[in-house]
C-alpha cells in the first residue's frame, strides 16, 4: 500500500473511532457516570465467577498494561519497523511520542469526565483515578497497535498469527479490568475507541509528513533506486541506452552518398 493510501485509511479509521468515542463520552456525561447498558450485568457476572487461579492470572495479565512493559514493547516495535540505525532511532522517538502523548490526553479526558469507578467492595485489585476511559485498556491497545503496525511494515512470515496474538493481548488486558471489578465495561470500550482514534490520526500524520528518505521499512538503497530516473527505453525487462548523436550521424553518412554538389540529398544507387 502506498503512503498516501495508508495515510488516508489510517485517518479515516481514526476519525471514525473518535466520533464513536465522542458519542459514548457524551452519553456517559449525560448520565452523570452511572452504569450504562450492560455495565451492571458484566460486573455482577464477573464478581460471581472468580476462582483464585483466574484472579491470579487476571492480575498478572492486567499488570502488563501499565508501567514499564508497554514502553518497552513500544521500543521493540520501533526496532522491528526500522532497518537502519537512523530509521530505528526515529521510530523509537515516534513510538514513545505516540504512547506518551496518548497517555497525557487520556489523563486530561479522565479529569474532565470524572466518572466514578464501581463499588470498592467489588474490587479484586488496586486501582486509582477516575474510570473513563480505562487507562490500562488504552495503554495496552496503543501498544498492541504499534506492534501490529511494525510487524506489517516488515512483513515477516507468520504475520497473521502474530497479529492475532498481539491483538488478543491488547483486548484481554481491557477485559481483565472488568473482571477484577475496577472498571465498567463502557470504560473499557471507551479505552479501545480512544486508542484506535489516537493511533489512526497519529499514523496518518506521520505517513503524510515524514520525508521519503526516512520512510520505515526501507533501506537507503531502496530509496535511491526509487528516486533514480532510468535513461533510455525499456523493452522485455531490459533497459536500452539511448544512442549518442555521434552514432546516428555516423550511420547516416554510411548509408548516403558522400557530399557531392551534384548529388546532394540523394541516396547512393544499389
């Protein structure tokens, strides 16, 4: 896919996701943060089905969506996407910038919405701050998106299974927040939509404004080959050099009569 097409697709996905996120945010604010739709049903079902082993696994999985791990995975995504040291350095800055700026914007939205969390008696892990959108969900979804994009850029074998595994991890981190009782389900949906919207717009901006020589997934040789203009005509997959004017003039002198005032401009008889 060309860079312009990728930028347009990412931008469209980002705008669509943020439109849905805006609608959900207005509904949450309009209901003063009370549970929506099936929020209470999901929470009561989670509280009623919590064997000790499942709680331990859920806590371990939910911890991967915060702290150092997401930023380490973002750096890994950058190293996968870049091929040269210069590209990898730029990719690290872009991935960390995407994750850090997304976190800052999410904190601002949480402070504006101020949605309370579920009752403390239902919690099975520690949590802090407001509920909407879910922080662990947003962070894990952004990190998973960066990893998937990096893998798609390089295109190694087994891309589809890796994409499914990474996407499943990003989704499960969000679901553990509901299972552990610290978020409503619509908090998690809001985190998914926010992450998709922010990532789509960020990728669209990078694809549009990043100079071609910095394009990720290419080498300096590929860039030089793409910008070089071949001379001559191409036929059958081979490039033929354009004859020099001296050769054409020599052939014309050989096929015609010598300069003779009486026979100027006429061909030599067979």
